[in-house]
C-alpha cells in the first residue's frame, strides 16, 4: 500500500491564491505522502498543457509519485451529438493522463436531478457505452479508468457495481471513496465490503453525520434522504475509520490510498492530521 493525498484536499488554499500547484505538490511530499493525485480544479491541463511539465517536474523534485488523474464528466441526459462530444473530450483527458505518466484515471459518469432507480436503469446502458469507449481508448496507454461513488446518481455501492460489471473491461474499475457512501445514507463498512474487490483506488474521507430532524446550520449539506453531512478531518468525524480500513486491509487491497479533506478547518492542517491518523491506524491493523 502507498499512502498519499489528493490535491483536492488543498483546493481551499489553491482557490484563495495561497498556494500554487507546485507548492501543493511539495507540501504533500513534505508531510510524508508517497503519492499525489492530480485533480484539475481551478486549472485545465487540456487547455494549458504547459502545466503538465510543471506538475511532473515538481513531483520529481519533491520525490513523490503521481498516482491518479481525476476529472469530471457527465453522459446523462445528452443528445447523440452532445454524447459524442463528451466522449471525445474525455479522450483528450486520457491523453493528459498519459502525458502525466499515470496509470490510473478517474472520471465522473453522470449527474441527474432524477436519482430514482428507474432512471438509473434507463440510463445505465448508455453510461456503460461511454465508459467502454473511454476505457478502450485508455488501454493502449496502460491506463485503468474508473468511476467514483460520487455525485448522488451513481453513489450507492450496488449502482457502482452494476456499472462496472456492465462495462466489463479489465481496465475499468472503481475509485472507492469510503466516506461518500454516507451521501446516499449507505453504511460505509457494508458498502466498502461490497465494492473493494473492484477498486483501483481508495479514498479516505470523513464526515460528521446528523439526522434529518436536526438543522445544524452553515457548512452542512443534505444526503439524498435529507440527513445532514459536513466534511471532517479524517479520524474526527462519525465514520469508524479504523474499522473500515480493516475491511480494506483484510480484502488484500495493496495499491494507492489517498486522503481527501473537505472540512471547514485550514486545509493544510486538516490534511496533515488526517494523513497522520490514517498512516498510524493502517500500521497498527
């Protein structure tokens, strides 16, 4: 296992102009991470390919691996022309992943206001077709693409599993975020057990979780069933992180694990504390 950090964890500092892309990579390396995930929020590597060399040079200088490239996408509710344009756009992102030298790339699949299982089953064949095209394009580069349990529509472990099984490509798997299952009110431990065999990446995220009858106020958002969530420093929230990590370790998973922080605390401090917590817990299991 190699423990690292997603750039997403430091987006707070990037968006405020407090840290550059290179400074984020160097900071991640400085606290002991073995790898960094590249998440192009606030910048675009297709339109600004010169940043690819900035990232690669900084990673080399900081002696840290680049593990994964994570981008957004949506193939739901599109007409045929829009669908083909989105597939073509994602293929250009695969080219970026190849230029970065990564062997893993996560892309979103769908966003929809209709979260029903009826709509999911209707959309599923077309979503699988898009994922097949992108995975097939990525295969000659040696890249494994993946869907994350992310964005409410494809967030339940069974929906993720249905998509991965229907795509049926050896280089299409899931980026498994142990915290995100709470967004659809699914037990993280049960969901991880359901999906860990398909994981190409694991994200460790934590949330505070409150009942729908509460109204905690600023900083909280609703789960799909109206319960309340707020991002937490990993180890400080309501997910039993040691128990879930034990499930991951017992599965035999031995690849990249990334910390994702999206709490209200200073992102540098929150990221470091969560990273140190996961490192200690994993070594003690």
